[in-house]
C-alpha cells in the first residue's frame, strides 16, 4: 500500500474512531453534519473532522510534545492526557468556525474523548493491520 493509501486509511480509521467515540460519549461529544439530512453528509462531516484532527495533532500536537518533553517525563506521561484533551477542544473550535463539526461539552469530556478516541483508533488500526501489510502499530 502506498503512502497516499495509508494516509487515506488512517483518515478513515480516525473518522470511524471519532464516530464510535461520539456514540459512546453522547451527548457530551457530538458531531453536527454540515447538512441536516443524509448519511453521505454525515460521513463527509466525520471525514472532515478527522482530517482537521489529524492536521492539528500532527502539527500543533507534535510541536507541543517536543517543547514539553521535560514535563512529559516529569509527569510520567500524564500531561499527554491534558494536551490531547486541549487538542480535541481546538478541533471542536476550528470545526465550529466552519459552522458544523465536533462539539465538546467541557475540558473533562475533552480529555475523556481524546483518550477514548486514541484507544479506539489504535484498536481499529490493530485489527486492520493484516489487511494493510503494515508492521507498525
């Protein structure tokens, strides 16, 4: 599988994980589609929000992790929960600027949502690993 295929698969995995997270944590985390009706609009909205999350996590998340590395070590990685919760809130804010997307009730639900999203994304990736030919987790 090529790089673009893996990137698209990662996007789909994150979108499915986001959908499952919003199902499990509703009404505290929810996604509002860009159009009120239709399955296709809902799927596209989840893909857009997953893309925003991937960009935010890849750019801002990576920068924060590098800068705050000593604090990560000092807190034995617990700071990652706070950072991931803040990144999820940032994704909700950015998608809200578009007039649709992710809504998070508060910071606590953001932390729980980010934790659950990470776990579900990892599990789905683990299940799909034999089909992608990837050896990484």
